[in-house]
């Protein structure tokens, strides 16, 4: 895969992840936080007006389906203006910016913010050295994981548990954590979009850093991206198997575990059942 192709996949996958995180919020949560989402010019735009962080109002995924133009930026800015959102971010890969970008920025008062870096490679090229004394594995309690992660990011955990919980509980998102004894001390997730796995939401408690938690979480998420486990009664059964077929067709080794007679989330609801323990260990 060429560098340009990798850039395209990275941009699209991140945009779809962000859109899913916000758009899956329940209707009453959308009303409470002033949430609106839209798609413009092949990219996605999310507006979360009434939260203190300002982080979740974002526009990304542009310059792939259509070139970035002054008219496109006008449309993005108009959307945020209509939503009465005073502050938002526009992310565009440097290679996709037009020559007149400085003039576009000046027209709308757009100013540089901190850079966001993405690292992408074919999964078979990923090399990880991971060693930790912490216990690392799937996080089956999505609410506990969401509260922990938002707390470590300095965000209101109650608010964001209701906002992000539906996405973190969906079939194409897998949650992982590290524990020191019975205490969750690090978390991370992986979002699966088509043939791309987005590693995100990495956080570690201040007192447990430099113990290899995040290296181990990268390792387990990379392996999870090429492992598909699903029950025969799971609503996502066909979707999950189709994802596995796409991986194999792309030349990526993939392990598939199908459990007869089980439904979505059975391993979290019945954690101590032999079938659940065997499923997680596979």
C-alpha cells in the first residue's frame, strides 16, 4: 500500500470513528449537549456545543473525495455557526491543504492549533516489544472503562459516560484495560472500520506509568484487530464474519472464533461461565 493510500485510509477511519462516537448518543443526550452531526464534501463534522472541553466539535476527513476549497470551508464554518458553536477544530492532513489555505484561514479567522499525529502501517509490519507486571485483557464493563478513561483525560465522567457509552458498546469497538490487583489503572480501545484498526483512547493513571501498560495494550489491540469472535445469535454475526473475510482477502492472517448459541456481549454478562472464559482466552 502506498503512502498516499495509507494517508487516505487513516483519514477516513479516524473521521468515521469520531462520527460514530458522537452520532450514536441517545436523543436526550444530544439535546442536553447541543449535539449535531453532518457529512460535507466526503468528510464528517460533529458539533457538541454545550460541554466544557470543546474537544468534541470537530471537522475531519476532507480532501479525499473532494478537494479542499474555500467553498467547502465556508460550508463547514456555516454549519458550526448555525449550531451556535463558538469554538471548533478543523483537521486536514498537510498534504491535502490547497495553495490558498492561508487566505481561507484569514477570511474566517482560523488559527493554528496543536498538531495531531497519526501513525499507520500494514498490520503485518507492526512490531511491538511489550512487557508489564500489570494484568492486561479485555474490559468487559464498558461503563467502568468509560468513566475511568474520561476521568484520566480530565473530562466529566458522568456526562461522557452517557454520551460515548453507546459507541463504546458497539460491535466494531473493543475495549481493553490494565489492572493492578483489582484496580483499573490503564485503558485503551480499538475501533474497526473496514480493513483499518484505529488504536485510540489510551490513558494510564499517574501513579502507574512507566510500567509497560500502554505497550502491552498496543500489543493486545493489534492482535484483537485480527481476531474475530462472535456468537451465532449475535446481531453482528454476519458483519463480523464479513470483516474477517476482508482481512483474509487482503492477505492479513485472521483467527475466527464462532460460539454456538451465544448472543452479543454474553462474555461480559456471564463472565464466569466456562464458555465465556474459553472465549476470552481464545
